[in-house]
């Protein structure tokens, strides 16, 4: 029979072994430069890769992500440059080539010290995030897209506010970053819509035109939402509504919108989370048909957060993300981006589930 001392000694050794293994895995996560292969000795802290019973890599891989540093409905992670550097390495490891600042400012919070926006009463940021994102994009060989300022004012009044403020913001962004960094690759027209509203077509046209003219024709894109059954307020308790858009109404509205903006908008990435999974093929097909008609590239914004949970918002269940990426590939889409990697897919996210989603994604795509 073991005496108490030998039992405690063995227990301590076993605990040390577990902690050493955990430290090794955490080291892999924290360095951001060494990413273990699925099934390898240090992969995700598990015995081996999952035994998938669905075809691998049948979906469209995610090659772009928003960078959400000015949000109104998800918490900030308070990262500094070291954490962002690691995150860019994690992104690079799974094939992300494009990073998109979702907006350079929202209401009074801004991502860079804009002389114009500071004069309007916006708060001084502690660091220049746009400069940091441009530098990290260059370090990791990525393209950076600059998101315009959103006044937070509802349209039609918001159209005037957005055009007036962004007239200066676009000039500042190009002078400070676009003319300086090779990574500066395009523009994101950040105002999100689901249907035609007064002033929106004029605003998209004016802002897209100015972006392209000042930058020598760099591309622009938008990421609207579909007014489906899951298009409910982020601040309410409901998960669905009864009066989502009809297919014909959606098609009519976006035919008119694309007709008005196609000269100055190069790509459109509809958010895919507002309709149910068995509705995706219908809406994806309509959206691509309309985009093809007007010479606009079809991307999909494969949301990596879950809209089906009573708590908003957690990382999405992997199978839901897989279904959406498979639908996009089936419907012939050009590119998949996500909102957004750092909160909902990153191994260093504040959400533990995000790192697991990263691991499941890598297993599925064999990365």
C-alpha cells in the first residue's frame, strides 16, 4: 500500500506533467508563429483530430475578416500591439489575406487622431489603430481596407452627416495611410442597410466616387444585411420576428440599389446570419445574380457569431459556420469574409469557445 508521501509525490508529478502539457499548448497559442497541425502532438490540447463524417473543405474558405475596434454591441478585448500582432499571425496561419477596419469611428469614438472628427467633439484615441493595422498588414503580407466613419445618425438625416464628415475623413486617411503604406488596398463603405432608404444610394455613390478618385481607383465594397426572420435588435430579447422580407421585395430593392451604385462599388458581401440555414441558397443565388448583372463581385460575410442564442453574442457552433460556407461555395461566390475573427475565432479571444472554433475550422480545411 502506498504511504501518504509517495501518493502525494506521484500526484505532484502527474499534475506537473499536465501543467507542462498545458503550458506547451498555451505557448503555441500565445506565440502566434507556431501553429500545430491537426492531429499533431500539440494540436489543440486534444488526443487527436476529430473524426469528421462530412466531406472536408467542401465550403468556401474564409480569406478576409473585419477588425472590430469601434463596436456598439460586442465587448472590447483591450488589446495592445503585442496581442494584435499575435492575432495577425493566427489569421495568416489559416489563410486570411484581407483585414478590414469595420469603421474608423462611430459617433464619438474613433480609431485614429482625425483632425476633423476631433473638432466635432469626438474623443482622442489612446493609440493610432489605423497606423498599427497598416503596419501589421504589411508585416504579414495582408491587404488592409479602411472603413469610413459612421455618425450613428439614422437616414435620411444620416446621409448628410456621413457625406459631410467622410469628405474630410477620406482625405485624411489617404494622406496619412494610403499614400504611405503598400498594405492600404481599398475602402469599406461602412454604413449597413437591408433595403432602400432615402439618401443611401446618393451616399454610397458620393463616398465610393471620392474614395476611388483620391486613391487612383482602389476598390470599394459594402456589407449590407438581409431583412430576414433573424434581423432583430441586438439589444432586445427576441431571436426572430414574423415580418421578415420576402424574396421578391429583397430582389426589387437591391436591383434598384445596385443599379444606382455599381459605378463606385466593386464588391458586395451580404451578412449571412439574418436568414435561416435552409433559406441561404435562395438568397445567396438572388444576391449573386443581381451582383453579376451589375458587374459587382459577390462576396459573403460569413458571420462567426451565433444569432440563435439568447445571449448576444457568442462564437458560432462550427456546423452552422460550415453550412454557411458550403452554401456560398455551392452558389459560386468569389470570396468569404467574416465578422469577425478576433472575437469569435481567435485562440486568444476573451471567449474560450473561439479558440475551439479555430481548431474545428483547421480540422475541416486540413490546415
